[in-house]
C-alpha cells in the first residue's frame, strides 16, 4: 500500500557536469600532468604548478581525503603519442588495473590525449569503465557508466585533436600551402642554389653558378671514379682550397644555414666551406639537384626549378650512397662492403678522447686487430693513434675480473626485475587493447561504407574511406610496436643479475663463453672506455662503469715508440740548436724525441755538436725517454720504468689534486 505524503521526493537523477558520489572522496586517486614539449616544461612553470600543487589543493577543498599520487612522468611529451610510449600514462594504467586509483584528476581532457583517430580516448574510456574509475577535470566529472559522459568525453577528445590541427594550420598553414605549390618554404637552401625573391609570394630556387658548377663537378667526378667514394673524399681533402668558395658580394644568403662543423666553431659565409662526409653524401643523394621539389607534406613535383645535374647521373650516385630509395623503402647501397668481424671485446663501448667512436679493425704490416682513432681534418678523419686489441683487451679484462671478484649487493634484485617484466607485459597488453580498439572502429566504418541502405554522399564515402585508411596504417604501426615489444631485449640490470648469479664460475669459464655473450656482459656493466695517447710513450685507458658504486678506473700504460717520422720543422730546430745549445734546451724544444733519437737524426743530417757544450746534464734523464713522457709521469705520479699498467681511480685522482692545490 503506497503512502501519501506531502514531502517532496528525493531526486534520483544525476546533475552533471560537476557531480560525483560522496564515497569517491575517500578513495585514492592520481593527478596526471603533461605539457607537450621540453621547452614548455622549462618556461611554463606556472602551468606545472597549476596542474600539481594548485590542483591538489583544489581536490582537498572539494573534500577528497584519500592518497593523491601526482604523475608528472610525461612532462615534455606529445599528447599524440601512443599510450605505451608514455611512461606516465602506463604508470597510471598500472595503478588503475591494480585498483590503487579510483579517480584520475587532470585539468582538461587534452592533457590525456590529442589522438586524431580517437583510438587512445576510446581505450582510456573503456579501461576506466571496466575498473569503475572516474576522470575529473575542471570542466566536467566523467563517469563512464553514463552514456552522456561517454559522449561528452569523446567530443572533448575530438576538440583536443582538432585544436592541434587548427594550431598547425594557423602557425604553418601558409608555409605548407606554399610548399605544396613548389614555392620556397623556409628550409635550408642547398648548395648550388639561392632563393629568387623578386616575387615574395612565389619564391623559388634559382641556380647560383659558382656553386652549381662545383655540385655538378662532384657528381661527374664520382661517376669518373666508378663510384669510389673514399677516393672522392681524398681528392677533396687534398685540395688546399675550400670546396665551396665564399659567396660573391651582394648575394642574398637568407635561408642558408651558417656552416657549423663538429670539429670547430661556426663559420661565416665569407670564409668558404667544405661540407663534412655526411654533407657530401647529402649533396650526392638530394633529388633537388634534378629539379624535383619535395613538399613538407610529402610527394614530389618534377621540373619545379632548374636542374643542376642530369637525372641518370643523380640516379647513379643515389643508388650507391643512399640507404633508402626515392619511395622511402630500404635499399642496400651498392658501395657498401662488409668485411670480417674483428673479435674486439670493447668494440661497442670504446671511444676516443674527442668523444667519437673508435673502430676496431685490422691494420699494420702484421695485419693485427687494432683500435684505431683519428681526428677530423678538412673532411676525413686523419689517423692519430692505434693500440692493439690484444693489449687493450687484456688490460681491461684484468680490471673487469677484479671488479667481479669484489662485487656484492645484488641478492635483492629479483623483485625489481620481476616488476620490470610485469611492466613489459603491461605494455604488450596495452598495445593489444589499442589494436582491438582501432580494429573495432575500422569495422564500424566499413559497415557504414558498405551498407547500401544508408544514403551517403560522395564526400561522406570519401571521409569514411579516408578514416579507414588512417586506421589501417595505425593498426599496422601498432602491430610493429607489438612485435618490437615481444623481442627479447634484456635491460642492463637483468644481464648484471645474470652475471652476478654466475660468479665466481664465470671468471674461470670466460674463455669458453661465446663472443657475442661476452659483448652483452661487458655492455651491461661498461658505459664507456676512453682511449687516448696523452704522451708519445703513454697510453691512457679510462673505464666508466654503469654501476654507481664502482669508481671510474684509469690505467696508464707505458708504450714502446720511436716517435714517428720527423717533420721539417723538427729537423730545422735540430739543425739550429744541436751544435751549440745546452742539451736541456734541445730536449725541451723537441719534447717528443729522446736523446738517442736526437743523436741519430743529427748524425743522419751530418750536424756535429761543438765540444765543451754542456752535454750530460741535459740529456742523462732523457736518454731513452722524451721530455713529454717524463712530464706526464710526474703529473700523474707514475713510475716511468714500470712496464705493467699503473691503475688509479677518479676519486684517487681528485684527492691527489686537492692535496697538491691545498694552500
């Protein structure tokens, strides 16, 4: 029997957009923070504060009492990235799936996604609905069990994606329109051309003859040399002049990037310029020189501007130098020759004193494996020093085994490694979810497209077909990401743990371990090995370990050396000084030569020393060692007669220098 009452019944309807149930206030949640670029992260500090401290304050004022976790891991990343490529988003999903968060706070939906295909927002919505998670923004609180909330969330996600496209159109739309028509769009101007600015609305490339002749000569000379690229580089290197002369006075150089080489400071156009090795390859593989124009959004326009070289000549060079064909597919350059692999343990971690890689190769009269280093001259790397692989690897292994024997403290790593494996599985599941979501959208669009009962205009059919094509590309890319995630790529910590569990047997079994396995073990523990030759008779080996509890180890190794060929300058100094100068002055003037070498060269040059000149005082300490070797030994407190490697750590070096400099 119903009860008649004059009391107004409580409403059971929900009033959006700012409704949420009271019990949600007692639940734990996360605040997701994101700005699109590192530059925004540095400059927009108030935006970060508003998304973190002020936002936490906002939730506390609304009465939220649970634990609030701030996730700023995706600061400086784009909202168009896939979920599995955003560590903060993956961390948030892991907390949702472990039921450690019942709500997500973010200032706007565009912080979560700007996906133009709406795959990401659909996946976020589905996951939140499955686990009963709310998304709370300043504009609306989303409960995905409610149809209205789902529709509004997707509308806001669509608005976020469209806003990004609008901004691209506003900021770069005119440039892209010009580029699509073959007009200059602001990119660096290639050598051989300048920009014709007589009509500012229709700027195009025109030939600059002094440089165009050189570009054409490069292509022809490469053909004449039968594609011998190293020989072409040697010819350029040996030419005393710069490859491209300075621009003539009055030439408009706007659009040219001022030459900046990694071996020196930025140069001015008035100095002339020789491109680097990569720069020469860039010239010989650039279709701009046959009159093609490649717009910013892709495609190409033939006969857009005057060509500098004939098409057959360009194709010849392109096939021999480029790793990609003109369609963007991988190709094997015809010039590449793959030699046998050198069995050098440090081949993946060794670098020179300038920070560039040192390559292990076979060289010398005895054709030995060596670590060979060179520095940049004009265009090529010029040889500086080489150490045998046998010498360097044996010294490294002695310290490597010493470190392994004293290694402690990895017993508790198993739990951390299990967590990393769990994160990998989460990434795979996320990618599978995105593939399923994209496939579902594709199926829906195809059903609409094929359903003859639904009237459609030509534009509607074109739009649906375009969306399906985009989704097909998206699915293909996600499947590639999934295959990559399935690949067995062991992190350093996992390999280090495996090494630790094999000790001490690993050291005894080292000769029997396969070479590739040795490289993996070394790569997991070594960040970098730096080789240098600070003095003619010394080699320096610096081992930078990846473990923070291992100091950088430095080995100083005494070398047998003859000092190399004498230069004309050295011979002139010897001719002027040897007869009458004190021996010590001669030693200092020729710091890379010992007294034995000085006497031998003087005899060869038929220069005689005047009797009565101070002789023994100057050279007795430098009879078999040069001045630079002695100075280096004194600076680093080394025993110059010790043939064994003399070790020190970075910490010991700092302590010794601090002691020397102490007042």
